């Protein structure tokens, strides 16, 4: 069961990837879907076994490395945190495989797509079940590879290739710090296996490295690594571009699973991170800023997928500031519910795009809700959950995060709370802006497209329905286990709060207006969106015209891409060219080539001495003779 | 006498030479000669490889001593002798050499059409020299093999190379020879001091630190060129670009490793004080190599040149690892050498596949190859990932261990080395994107054929090894575990001595 959950997807990927050409499209697809379904069965039963029957397990597979005290094995660690992730990932991945059968049915190289998708799932499962940092890094890079391959899936599109490369390289910036974090961890604890690290934390609290507390430094490195993968502000630029990939990919990788790996990492390392208060403050600020920044950008984007992408980015910010205030459980809870409703939204968007003949610009949509009623209804459910409207999944988790932020200590927690409330307002606003512009109003697509608008086939709708069930009920159903009364038994030590950290308790004792606040601002956001886009559709344009600077600033995503292009990409290019043309060709090669040229030149001159005229030789001889004689007579004589 | 019961290492070394002798006597029509020469060379190298597998199975991994030793006194009055043997450090390099030669011969099967007989002879002689170099336990023999490698390589580039082959061949020759002459002086001094040319006996020397410095510099001159380290790396891109595909494979796969091997065999055990003293310099040069050449690689427009520069960057990681002087760093460096031998060799083969079909190495000439050559695209992707050290491929364990090791020596060095992770991903993916992805822009590319069965066979062992080394590196690391441990202990003991004496 434990092994099956992880390795069935790999089996599917191998069969489909290597033999897909002979199996044919249909068979190859269903092989991966069946493998994923088996994995989901195993995964969910593992979750029940570990999470509810409290039976954590570790499955050793084989030794990986053993170099001078650095010993590592491939092993699957099933504690509640891992099992929860396994259950969630396998279930959502199965749904998305199924959905892709319909969505990708017109594609030319379907086995390739499904092989990548299954490969991704395998890597993600390796990541979450890792027993040591290196295996986690294996999964970490593996999902990066799969993401690269899937973003660039339509490799004939130049923009897709560029986005894929960008994703990989920006992620690598984070990975660099991850790598350094592993190095420092090893030299601090003498191991990079989780059990060993966690046991050594107490002893390492006093040690310093280069004048800094070593735990702070390690936590900082891992957080910088997590920032890359989870698209936090500064390293977020790849995520919106990643929408070049097929929509199921965006749903699976860039919403539900991979991007949350950073949050998972922080939760996994909670026994260590707990003792790095300064880094936690930094995490809070970064998370809160990301939540606000991404929500603000999301309000003005016009591409249906980009809006949702920024929304993802913003929700990840929420999770991080939850981590920052010490409420890892709340972060993971939001991760869990978010996976359902965000996947639902993305797949819903895919369904819309499918219906609109691959149109993604919401300015060219509108007036289609009657033609695709199921998608429309599901989109509502997803948005309600996202906006945190009561009794939908997002309500429970987002409220918990904001309560934790309110209960947290220090100015960073206050800052996070304010950002979180503002972002909650914006979230509701852009969600309904999206709904209204996509489904309501006068049709803005051309006649031809409008005729083709149709509801998606059942194979696409069934996964949507399953996810909708998740978006409706996971919050209410799991609240008690994840963050409510039973959290301590449920997590069973897989997430650790230090003795001085009472946030999980304090968060439930906040003033009464705090839990209400997000709902109120959420409803206000919805109302504003209705007012602006439904009833006064001229007004948004006028507002944008009134503050053109602000509008352009948001539309251009705070100019991050331009800034990075200026300070990193272009200088690197020109430096590369200079180092090559000047450094290598002129200077380094210039020396030996110059020496060679000099030799040729000099020998050319020397050759001229041999003129062949006896008189010249005789003359030279006489001069030489005179010189020697004079040296002999005057020089030696003295 | 040794574990195999017969002089295995000598057989491995000189069997290719016998094969070369046989080829020399082939007579007949040109086509027949060519075909016979190919088959003879292939079989010779395959038998050699098969024999070398005995090393894999019978090598005793628990000891750091030399094994399979053969020793014959030759000129006892001068202390000269014939002395062969392998330890954990060299044994896998022998296997790497014997593996890559048949791969190269297969890769040249159709690519080389002129003077096939001479080409095959050159390759077999090259194998003798390479294997001999890694097995030699006598400085004179070591020097002969070390230099001897140059001759067939010079011919391979100079005769079967590209347009500027003569320039490249001379550059290769002069650069390496200049360094080697200083090494010869150093070896003569060692021989004079120890009264013997046997390497294990020379190890017992205790050299004065001031002498060590000069010896270190002399060795450095030779090994730095071979590795190659910045700033004496410029011969490599030229040599790679002009060499035929198989020549590049051997050049990247084995020849570059001779420098790193030299450091491990001579500089570290013999010159501990000087090594410690020069380590910061080497670190600086290594970090420059990683960052500088990675950036230069980013600007290349020639596929082979790009991979050649990436080799310099990867070898920067190797030298960094060697001079960390700790267990992780050294193991990582050796592993990185092996994996680089496989992966960059394979990358040159990938370039060769396209070159054979289109006869151009220019990146801009290609694009959209994935569409018509899907299997090739997959193979190329695997090796690209190996090159950028994705966990699960051969490139990763070495780089990881070196960075862990370097962190202990100096965190900034580790950071510099890790920068290569980002830049490496940059230039390799940029290459891959321009060659394999995007839309096919040129009509003639549409007619390309995917990998032929022969090419599959050529790639198969490399694919297997790339994955094996990535997923289960222990089976390789265990070979040099004991030797590296002994090297580290030896170094620490040597460093402790002067301190005691000072008290």
C-alpha cells in the first residue's frame, strides 16, 4: 500500500512513455489513469491508516549514499503530514488525469503528455514521502523537471519554451540555497535524515556559524529554497508565465501540488524552524507581501488563467505567513483545501477555454453562462471557496490563518493580518470580476466562436464534480482534525510547535470580530465587483483612465520582469559575450598566439641576416674580432 | 601475484596494441580493409572491456592498497622497473576508458570514411596509452603513457578533424607539452630523491616544504592544462570543435580526467603542506572556472564549443572537490570525474548524431528536431539533465558531495560552485531549446531520420550508466571509499607532523 501509492504513477509513466507509440493514444491514456487510480486507492487508505488510526510507518528501500559519515537511504516516510499529502496528491492527480483524457483529446502526442503527468506525480510523491533532505531534493528537482517539460509541452510555441526555461532557472535560484542549506545541515547535525536532525535541534540551539545562530541560517536557506518553488515575491515571476502549459498542468502543478511544496518543506522542518524566530518573522513579511502583491495584480489581469495564477500566488502567501506566525497546521490546512478549490477553478477555466475555442482573454468572452451551466455553477463553488464565504472549504482554512495572524506576536504578525484582510477583499473582487466578465454581460466573442460554445463532455465534468465536493466539504469535515480540538493527536508529532509557541491555542481565543472580518470584506469585494462589472460596466475603464500610473503598475505586475531583465538577464548576456570575445579570444588566447606570432616575426627578421654576401660576413667578423680583442685587452686586464 | 592470477593490467594495456598490429597487416581493397579494420578494432576493444570487467568483480573494496600488482625489475641500478597496479582511485578510470573506446569506435562507424585503418589504429593505441596511464605505478612509465596519449590524439584531431584542425591540434599539443615538461623535471627530482621510480616507494618521502612548493607548481603546470583549469583552458574548445565526434568523446571522457587523477596521485599524497598552502589559489581558480566559463558557454553559437565550455565548468567543480581535502569533497570530485566522463561524452555523441546528418554544428541551423526525432530528443534530454546535475542522474551525487565538502572548507567556495547550478541550467536548456524545441524552420531538417539501431547501441550503455550512477551511486562510491579515507588520513597525519616538530 505504502509503496504502491508512490510507485504506481512511475509504472504508468514508464509504460506510457516508452511504449506509448505502440499502445496507441487511447490505451496509453487509460493505462496511466488506471495506475493513478490504483495509487489514489493506496494513497487514501494510507492517509486513513496513518492519519486516523495513528500508525505512522517508514519503508526502507535501499541505501543511496554512504560517504564518510554521510549516510542516506531511499525510504518512504509515512507520518500524518506525508500521508495527508499523498492522499491529496494522488486523488487530485487522478482527477486531473481523467480530465485530461477529454481536454487533450485533440492533441497529437498524447502518450507524451500523460507520461509527463504521471512522472510529475511520482516525483511529487517522492518529495512528500522523503525520509531525508536529499530524497526530498530529488523530488523537488524532479517536479521541477516535470514542470519544465509540461510548461514547454507545446514546444513549437516560442513563448512556451521561454516560459519553461524561465520556470526552471528561477527555481534553480531557490535550489541553490536549498543545496547550501543541506551542506550546512550536514556539518551541523552530521546527518541530513529528518529524525537525526530533529533530535539534534536541542543541542544545536546555541551553536553559531560565522557569528549567526546556525538554526536561523539553515532555516533561512530552506526558506529561500521554498520561495523559488512556491513563487513568493521576488522569485514568483515564473508562475504566471507557466500558464503557457496545458490547463490540466496548471491545475495540477501550478495550483494544487508542486507550488505548495515550499509550504510542505517548512511544515516538515517545523521542529527546526521553530527555533529560528527571526527567520519566521521574515517568512511572515514575505508571505504577507506576496499575498497582497499577487492579489493586487490579479485584479487587473485579462487572461483567465493568469488571474487564477496570481490568485494561487496570493494564497501561497497566506500559507507562508501562517507558517511565519507558527501555525503550520493552519498553513497545511489551507494547502489542503486550496488544492481542491484551486484545481476546480483551473479545470473550470479549462472547460471555458475548451468551450470558447481556445480563447483565454476574458475581454473576448461574456454571455455564455446559459450555454455552459454546469461549468458556471462549478466556477461559482470554486470562487465561493476561494473568497472564504462561510461554510465553503476556504472559509475554514483562511479564517484560521487570519486568526492565527491576529493572535501572533510582534509587528510582523500585525502586518500579516492587515495584508491578509486587504488581500481577502481583493480576492473576492477579482474572483467575481472574473466570473462576471467570463460568463455574464453581452457576448464579446465573434459570431463563429459563440456558435461553438458547448458544455464539456462527461469525462471532464466528473472530475470537476469530485473536486467541487472537495471544495464544499473538506473544510468543515477536516477542521477539527487539522486545526481544531484534535490537532495534536491527528498530527501525531509530524508537525511540531515549540513549547513557547501557543499559537494553535491562542488563535481560537481571538475577539469575536476577527473571524467575521474576512467574511465581511469578502462579501464587500463581491458586491463591489457586481457594482462595477455587472451594473456599471463603463466605470472600470474610467477608473483605470483616471489613475493610469497605478493601473499600468498593476497591469505590468509591479515591473518585476522588466527589472530582472535589466539587472540580471541582459547584463549576464553582455558579460557572457564580453568574457568570451575579450577574455578568452583576445586576452587568454592572445598571449600564446601573440608569442607564436612574435616568434614567426623574429625569425623572419633573423633570416635576413643571411644575405649571402661575403663582404657582409667579413665585416661582421671583423667587428666581432675587434669587440673580443678589446674586451680581452681592457676588460680582463684590469 | 595478483587477484586475477595472470597479469591482467598488462593484458588490458597491451591488448589494444596487438589489435592495432593486426589491423596493420590487413591487406586488400579499400572497402574491405575499412570494414575489417572496423570489426577488428571493435572486437579488440570489446574483449578488452570484457576483461576489464574482472576488475569490477574482483576488486577488493575494503583496502586502500594497490591491487592486481605486477612488478618486474628492469634497471635495478637506477631503481627503474615495470610496475603496474590499481587502487580505488584509478580502477574506475580504467573501466571508464575501456568502456568509452568501443562506444567511440561504434560512433565512428559511418562518420569516418577516409583512412579508416589508420583511424582505428590510432584509437587502439590511444586506449593502450590511457589504460597504461591509469595503471602505471612507476613515474617513468606514468610519464611515458601520460605523454603518449598526446600522439594519437594529435593525429586524430589533425587528420580527421574539421576545417581548422591543424591549428587546434598544434594548440592542444603545445599547451599540454609545455606543462608536461615541468612535470618531467619534478618527476626526475622525485626519482633522484627517492632513488627509485616506483610510486608506492616515493610515497614514503618526506619532502621539505620549500621543495614541495616548487614541485607543486611543476605538477600544477601540467595537470592544470590537462584538467583544464582557468586560464589555461582555451585549447579545449578549439580541440573539441575540430575533433571528430569520437575524438571529442575521448577527450572529454578520459583525457580531462588525467589532470584530476594526477592531482590525486601525486600532489595530494606527496606534497601535503604545499597542497594546503595552494588550496585557496585552486579554489579561486575553480570558482572563476565555474562562473566564467558557464557565462561564456551561454554566449556560444556552436554546439560543441558550448559543451566544451561546460566541461571546463564541470572540471572546476572537480578541482574544487579535490582541494577540499575532506572525505565528501574528494569522493565527490572522483564521482564527478566519472559522471562527467559519461555525460559529456554522451553529449558529444548527441551533437555527433546531428552533425552526421546535417554537417553543421551551428546552433541556429537547427530547431524543432523533437518533432521528427522524438527518441533522439528524449536521449538528449536525459543527458542534458545529467549535465545540469538533476538528482537521479549521474551528475548530481558528485556535485552535491563537492558542495557539501566545499562548505566545510569555505562556504563562499561552496556558494561559487553552487552558482554553476543556475548557470549550468541556463546554458544547457538554452541549447536544448534552440536545437530541439520550437518550430522546424528549415525544410531539409524535415527529412532527418531518428536514431538508427547502431546509434541506440552506442547510447545504451551511457544511458544505463547515467541513471545507475544517479539512482544508486553507492555501487561506484564504494570502490574508492577506502582509498579516499586513506588519502584523507594520510594528509591529516602529514599535516600534524610539522606541528609536532614545531613544539
